[in-house]
């Protein structure tokens, strides 16, 4: 540490009136991020960005924070126990203290994590480490003063394209994007109608007919499709330009879906341009139709503008362990019941055997539609033992499918509240911008 008394072997942290002495060697690699930042302070201005006040003579740093909460946090980082909530202290207040000092909710004991989740769900509260005010208002003011106008403009552009509720321009842009998605889906669905295709074929020659079935044409549907693709391409390019991290941008699931929705159109156009003969077009027609149908991924683009779809994706991301556990349950039960049903329906009496259960893979289809209570009726057991086994299979499926639902439901509610709180936060900034 280059700021303060060079001869002092330790520093003093004064947190809410409670004083803690730390050695300089320990301060450098201290587990709390805010405390360890003191080691790199080189001026009084840098120190005051980390703490609330500083006494150079006594080498003492003052923090206007909750002293009891810091005591619990200090015991945890020194390895004297697990991190739990302080008695008689609000869970949200303690979590706010954790974020201030540089800890996250994952550091809490599991029972305290559940208490925090329940409290946040009840109060619609969500804290994020990148929000100004959580890490200190002085830091936010300092960062805003030193930020270049170009960086502020890029940040504003990024929020406009990434957060539909961040400003009035973002809402208009999101509305236009939703209209283009709906129009493209309507055109895609209408182009598969027999009457639509027959009417289009009557207005073109035989040569044009093969081109229409293989790739985009010059009819109104092709023009609308080209306009929609142009909008989606421009939107994707601008979002890539204003993004902070280009590599992280490419790895995001929604951006990958955008590429999957846009790329097939350009591939089909290139194949149509470079494949000049009709015979070659006919051979490539299946591939082009598959690429054309991949535009259905445009529907997933609506997840950028609707909290419900975002909640579904975030829940699947957080509950992948429960989803894997559910699939394991189903696979184990399917293996057991399919083997038993094949034996009872086909393996014991070959003369009166049920041909639908001739093999275990064929019986797996019956097991899966029975466990999910779909029951198409295309195959069913005819023997008494097989019917008893079918009843057990149905009841077991209901129980096995219901077991992980509680965890998935809790995560869904938590994700919904987090996204709703973030949307409300941006809506408040939008209201302030509109009034100004």
C-alpha cells in the first residue's frame, strides 16, 4: 500500500464504531473485495472511493455500515464458520451488506439461501452487482464523470437494443421488431397453404415454378421475406457493433438463435444463384426447403421482448440438474416397464402374443405415452397381467413426474420475480426520461 503511513505494520477498519486491525500482508489478499482494494490505493481520492472516511495519522479507515453484519462476514472469511444471517436482522439488509463487501448469495448456507429466495420473492426484490448504489454511489458518480461521451453513447445504444424497457426509443424499436417477426411468421405459414401455392403457380411459367419451390422469388411473399430479413440482419449487426464483449455476444443463446434464423435465407439465395439448372434445383430442393423452414426460429426472437419467454429460458438454465434428474427417472422406469410389458404381452405365450409388443423398443413407446398419461390408444395390453402392469406404469409416471416439479416451480417463480424487478427498474428510468 502506497497511501498512508509507510511505517505502520497494520491498518484499522472502523465499521459502524467497531474497530478491526488487519496486517498489511493480509490486506493484499483479503477475501473481501472492497477491503482488498485498499491495498492498491495511491491517493486520498482513491481511498475515499472505497471507504467513507480516512484518518491518515492513525491509519484508520471508516465504513458507515452495519457493524454486527460485518462481524459475521469477517468470521466467515477467516474460516471460523459458515456464513449465516445475523440474528434480528432483515435478510435483505444482510444481503445488501454482503454485496457491499464483495460476497454473493452463493456464500450463504443453503438454509439461509432458501430464506433469502423466499424473502426476495415476497418483496419482488433483486440485487445485482452492477447496479449503482449497491456498490457505492461515489463509484457511480466517479465512473460517470470520467466516462467518455463516445462510451456513454455506445452504452445508451446497447441498452436501446438489449433492454426493450430502458427508454422510449427502445420500446419503439422492440415494437417494430415484434411486428416484423409476426409478419414473417404469417407469410411463412401462408406460403404452405395449397391455395396460396396454386395461385402463385398460375401467375408464373414452369421454370419460375421450380424456382419458387426451391428459393425466394420475386412475388410479394418473397419481397416481404427479403424486407424482414434485411431488418433482422441490420438489427443483429448493430447489436454486435455496440456490444461490450464480442466473444460473449456470439456465445449468448438468443444471438445464436438469431444467426440460425437469418443464415438459412442467405444460404438458399446463394444456392439459387449459383445453381442455374432446374434439375440441380430439384435435387437441392429438399435441402432448401429445410433451410427455409428453419425460419421458424424467428418466433424465439420474441423472448427479447416478453418476460414469460425469458423466464422459461432462465428457469431451464438454472434447473438443468432437476431436468436431468427427471429424464433419468423416466429412462429408468421406461427400461423396467418396457421389458416387463414385452415379456407379459409377447414373451410368455407365443400363440396369443400381442404383436404390438414384439420388442422392447416397441414397448418403450407404449410406456412413455402411458407414463405421461397421453394414451393415444394405438397400442395397449390385452392380457390381465399386462393391464395390471399398465396401471402401475401410469401411477408410477404421475409420481415420478411430480417429484422434481416443486424445485422447478420455485426456480420459475424466482426467475420471474428477478426479471420483473429488472423490467420495473428500467420502466422507472423510462418514466423519468419521458417526464424530462
